[in-house]
């Protein structure tokens, strides 16, 4: 599959579990754990907004909330945004780099909730 270049103007979509208090704070903002890759992942899984739809990115509105990050924000933190299409999801990308607690906190704080479908 052809890989796209992610520009600083791109928006990156991250779905976050909202039923688990470890991932969403009581005020509805994401916890830093929502922006920390799992140990077995090569990076933080996101979708490139211009290549996807909110419906495709959120997958299950009963379990997830959708958040948006500016690609330039993660780049400015020294992270790399890399298109990583997977079977069934051409929009898939990874944010790669050194995910310290501080970096994850900054990503979570910068994430903007997308009110979808509500």
C-alpha cells in the first residue's frame, strides 16, 4: 500500500475508552494513559483524519470517545508521525518516539474532543 506523507497541518484521531476511569478523567478529558502506547506496540495508534471518517475511527460509540491532535503538536514534541496502513484501515498511522510520562501528559492535554455522534 502506498504510504502518505503526514503534514504538520494534518489532524490525527485517537479513540479513547471512556468506560474505564484509567483512560478518561471525571471532567471528560483524557488521562495520560490514553496517550501512552502499549508495551507491544511500535507507537501510538491513530488515524489520519483526511483519510478516514469519524464513524470508522471511533468504531464503537458505546465504548469510545474520539479526540483530535494536530500533527504539528506531536512533531514539536520530537515525535514522528508515520502513516501505517493496515488491512481494513488505510488511514491508520503511528506516533513514534520516546513516550515519557511528560510527553503522554502533554498529548492528552492538547487533545480536543470530537463530539461524535452527539
